C-alpha cells in the first residue's frame, strides 16, 4: 500500500517522542529531522519537505505544546494538521456547470491511465445519479476509440465518437447529442503522448479555447514519484489545469506525489485511483489521507463505501432478523456478497485505526469467502433456512457440490451455530456467558 515506508518512519519518530514524559526543544528538532528524512525517502519534493518541517517545528516548540500534559500527542496533532493543509485542506469537488452539460477534459501522458480513469469517473457520476457520456477525442493512438468503448460498456455509460476527425468537431457534435439525449456530464478523453511536446499542448490549448471546459483534470501515475509532480507542473504551466487524478495509490508507491502536487502546482488532487476495478475511484480527502499516513485509519471512507454498496432495506431487514434471532445461511450469504462488492477484505480492514500495520504481513485470502459461499450455495433452500436438518448424508452431498470436504461443512455449521448463540445473547441484553464469534475459516484448497 502507498505510504507504508513513510508511515513506519513517522510512527518510529513519534514513538520515541512519546517515551519521553516532557519534551525539550532539542527532542522536537531531532524528531523533525527524522520526519524530514522520512518525507524525502517517500519522494516528497525537497522544498516541500523543508517548508513542512519548518512549519511543524515552529508550532511544536511553542509554550502551549511544551507545557502541556501530553506534549508528544500535541506534536502528532500538529503534524496531522500540517499534512492535511499540505494536501489541500479539504476535498475539492467538481465545478458543475450552472447549465448542463458539464464538460470535463481529461489529459495526461500515455500510460498514465487516462482512458481508464475517464470511464471510472463516468461510473462514479452515474452512481451519484448523473447521466455522463464519454467522448472519444484521441484520434491518434491505435484502438483508442475501441478501448474507450470497452471501458464505457463496463461503466454502463454511452460513448460518443465520430472517427478520426478534428477533436473540436467531435466535441461540438457530442455537446449537441448530449443536449438532445439528456447527458448532463461530458467527459473528454483527449490524446496523450509519450512525453510532453508542443504539438500535444497546442491541440489541448485549442480544445480549451474552443470548448471552454468546466474542468481540466490531469491524470498522473503515482508510481512515477517526483516525475508525476514535474508532469503536473508542466501541464499546469501550459494549460492551466483545475485538478489532478492520482492513479495507482494502491500499489507499492512511496506516495510523495500526493504530498507534493498541491504545494508545487497549487492545484488540488480531486480523485485517487485505488484499484483496477471500474468502481475503484474515490474523491481525495486530505484529512483522511493524513489519518492513514499517521496510522489513525480511515473509518469515514469505509462507512461511505459501505453505504454505497450496501442495500439499506436489506440492512434493516437483517437487523430485525438478528434481534429476533432468526438468522439463517441465506442472511450470511447475502452479507458476504455485499462485503465482497466493497473490495479486498484486507483493504477494508486496514481502514480501521491501527490495523494497517498489523495486517501488512498477514495474508488474507479473499477466496475463503468464495469457498464459504460455495458451500452455502450447494445447500437447498430448506437446508439454508433450517441447518438442523443437515444430516451426514446431506453434508456429503453439500461437500461434493461445493468441491470442499465434509470437515469444512461441519466447521461452517458449527461456527454459524456459535454466531446464532451470540445473537441470541445480544437479543436478551447480553446476559449469560460471552462467546467469541469467529468468521468461518475455510482452509486453502
């Protein structure tokens, strides 16, 4: 995950601060030297790292911190606030047109994920109730239009194309088509290049002048580190971008670009790509990212992800069945499928405070949930509703149907019964002996 190295080094620096009951100015400056080194190793721009440490040091050596009962915690609080400010302070939303359609111009170098993230952005807007349309403006790269059509189909949004003609004419045609068909957002997939050149910039400038887009979003690859910041600076100087989409933040990246882009360009990161699926795009929240870097988790993003994937009516129904102690295997299967929609289990758990570091070397196999689902799906509807009727011959049939062993079926039924006992105790107000409820653990095949 992004920021692992930075998070570890900051954690060590703060751990040493916490070990001292009272802090001196020398203690703070030593910790800040370690913080600066950690930022530089994370590929943060040198000037950005230097200015950041200077601000934190200035605030941390004040009497308010030094004389407090918990000076180390105060320093961490200051670092959190300054990290948040460094990345922009708050989430910056898309500037929607007062009169539709809103035109969003995507730009970037080849290989940055521009076309893919145009579709991801369209998918996000669709989930929010908009009617976006992708516009194929890359008339140079072979199969660029086909790629956009494939991604548009995955996102469930239409793609407008007019072949390999002048991009401005394509966009004008898309605007007329969008107005006639009620598309309130047009996302322009413009041409990229292997490197920044005058021809590319002139075409983008012409599109900007003729179309006047509401947003110009630059897609940059976080894996390129400081190069991502340099690309953002070059595009902003030439084109005047309004925001950045930072991709591959789920990969093995040091994360320095996320901490440097705003300070160097003055333009906010508006979205981050954190996965390969069409739904793996989320608004960038500086405060939440700071919390993740400092090991405090990101519970708000987890809640938002759950709200977007979970069916509220089904959740109320499940809560009622839990209160009445009527849970069955159908309920378990439904909840597991809902959780699977939210993404990898390890990624979800790492959003909880203090969990990311603990889970780092833990191998969580999401296929375990698939194996549990296979066992439940091999049951008849009667068996799912009433597990008590599952006798040895039924267990053998279920095991054979799911490709598992009878022992696996027995383990699942036993753990399900334990869960029902816990729910029964909760329904009675928590009386009686407490039991630990374990998620079904199915062995590797």
